[in-house]
C-alpha cells in the first residue's frame, strides 16, 4: 500500500478518536473582512482543537507553520504574542491576540458562531486528552509528521489549500506544509450536508445532485468540476492540483532543500 494510504488509514483512526470533529460545518459564517491568522504546529494536539473549529465554522485562515526548530514564523509569533506557544490566534478584525486552545475555541464560537455552552468548555480537558491520544497514535504508527522543520525555500506568494481538519488525505499535506514552513491560506472545505459524506468516487456515483454545499465546496465544483480535498493552488508556479501523493511530491520538488 502506498505511504499516503497508510497515513490516511492512521488518520481515520485518529479522526475516530476525536469523534470526527472538524468534518462537518455546524454553521456557515459570513467570512470576516480580514483573514484570521493561526500560528500552528500540525502535530500539536492543542492546535488540532482550534483547526477543528475553523472547519466547523467554515472559516478560512492564514496558517503560519511553527514546527520545532523552525525559524520562518516562530520569531514572528514571539514578537506578536510574547512567547513560543502554539496555537496562537491573531484576529485583525478585533485586534485580539489569543493563546490557549480553550480560550481560542471559546473566542471563535463567541465571535463567529452562536457561542459555546459552558458544559462544553468544562469538557475541554477531555478534548485535550483525546487529541493527545490521536497525536500519539500518529506518533507511534505514522512517525508523527508535521512536528519538526525541514530546510526549504520560501515562496513569494501564499499557497492555498482546500482542506478540512478531519480529512485523512489532507493531513499529510498539511503536515508537509508545516515541516517545510510554507504558510498557506486554508480554504475550509468541511462537509455541509449529508450528501457530502463518503469518498468522492463513491459519493458522486450515488448522488447526482448539485455539488458544492458551502462557499469553498461551490468554488471547487464550479472551477474544477469536482469536490475533493486536498486541493492545492500555488500561484508562484501556476500550479493547481488534486491527489495528496502528487501534492507531496510537488511540495518536495518545488520547496524542499537538502540540508
Ligand atoms: N495550554 C496550551 C498548551 C499549548 C502547548 O503546550 N503547545 C505546545 C505545542 S503542542 C507548544 O507551544 N510548545 C512549544 C513549542 O513548540 O516550542 C493550549 O491549550 O493552547
């Protein structure tokens, strides 16, 4: 089985541990004028909890990868927030700079959703434990990607990735973007209708109806004729592509530098 399939299988288990949070849109929010910024480590269980909520509120964001030993955005994060702790959310719409996953999740639900019930906030420690278990699973079985920086060259223009947090095939791509410290505009593409559930090849045979049940899903349907993630757009080279294995090869070929 190719590596990406094994990774995807491990990600299915880790997604199940998180009860598939970050797979469905709970509320479609009008996009705020300024993009949110998230200083993030893909393998960090706390960052995962925040990314799940971006998917569930259908919020796009600029993801600024800060892997261990990274230099490209880590110093910027310390300048902005005062310390190297991740996740760190910056919302230029309100001037808020927030550490602590629980506080960030509360803030996102309050600012862009319908608020979060107190009992969910009280359950945050449980969410942390299951997210840690999910990360541990990937560490033990998948070698934990998306943790440490690898040498790379920086693109001039932000990459764009259509993805949602629980997507098993998107995770390895986000992990590689993190390791290579490649910032990207996350186009949240979580499922907004039960018709969206299931692998695209199977689902598209079953449901012939209109594709595109959320902003970014509609965009994919209109511009590419299908709805599948991950989908990468790189304006630096005029590239736009589906298929996680091909995207990983492209990122390595284009941006990785041998140490
Ligand atoms: N209580 C914090 C914990 C955050 C945390 O410990 N993050 C780790 C990464 S998983 C970190 O920032 N480590 C410092 C580093 O990576 O340099 C939260 O919920 O956000």
